[in-house]
């Protein structure tokens, strides 16, 4: 997709990159992407700040704390990037230029869809083996009900996307705070000046079951993760959530390399 980028307009924005980092650890590919992003933003003259939260085991609490840091920063856009995601910094420029309230990109789950691999080979017997890695992913998003197909080169309105790579404008949180005042709480377990129990912050990222009498009230009885709940909360007040299907992200995880020589011989005819 060709996106028109007005650098002078983008310079009016300030980007707050927020990463929960349990154990204080991140992946090297994530860090390389962040360094490349810092360099790119410096060249474009877009003020950028990185905020890391270490050793918080409860992810919804981590996201609430980082959001509170963002809201006190005066920056215009918050970008959640998880510590195991690697990305192309140019795509962040594109997300900002599209000027959506909530927008993100798809990243694969930490699993391999072997059925996709099989189908790709059946459909394309001459496929380059190196291309197969591009079909193994199952992605973190859910389309809006009734969506039958979509163009992968255009922004797509979705029901839910993951916060592993999500950009949110400041006024989204202002609207949610006004719409859901009962989500305010006092954080009192962290020995920091801003989270010592003396002030309220907002729970924008709870984990809850969607019951008929709950906050969302949809009655789906789904146990919604903190990111999907945030999406549903925003959509409940007529907000829209957007996905950029063309963006390519990496999601780094561990993998156990299995195999046995009998299977290799039986299925390939060689060792």
C-alpha cells in the first residue's frame, strides 16, 4: 500500500514507546529494531521516548502503569511493542501517517501451523522451500463480525488485535476514562512515587469474563485477555480498531527441534 507521509505534520507528534519487560529481559532483534527506530525518528525530527517496565509479572498491571506514564508525559501517541517483537521502523511511520485512533499490525503466535505448510506445498509443488516460513503463522487478531474477505494491502477494521504492536492516540484514554469511571483504582504495591497508593490511575487493560452484567455486557462469556478487553472497551463507545495486514513482524520464541532418521528416510527417500 502506498501511504502519503507529510513529515512536517508528523513532526507535530511525539511517540512514546512502551514495553513491559518481565525479568528485565528483551530479545536482541527487538532491541536492534528499537535502535533503528530511534535513528529514523531522529532523522525525521519526531521526538521519541522509550519506557520500559521491569519485573512486573501481571501484564494488565504493567500495561496500566505504562499507560499512566504515557499520560503524564505529554506525548501524543503511545506504541506498545512487546520485548519479543522485531519490526521495520518505517512501518511505524506508516501507522502514524494513517492517523487512526487505535491501529496495529499482525504478528504470528509462537506456534507453527503445519497444515498451512502442507496446503502451500499441495497448491504450489514448485514453491521455494525458503518461502514456506512465510505461511506457518497464525495471527493475533479477530475480524469484525460479517467480514468475509479483505484486501491485505489496505487498513482493515477489526474487532480485536494484540497489544504486542499497537499504537494508541492520547485522546482514546481520555474518552475511556470519562466513559468508565469505575475502572479507576489506587496502585499501592510498587514503591514508586507515582504508584504508592496516594493517587488513582485507570485500569484500561483488565482481564475479565464478558458476562451480561459486566462492564462490556456482551454476554459472550469469553475470558478476554487485557488487549482484547481494551479493544472491546474502545469499540463499546463507538471507537474503531484498525489492522495493517501488510506489515511484517517477527515474534521470537523458543522451539524444540524434533525429528528422527526413520521419518526422514520414509518421507523424503534420503538421509
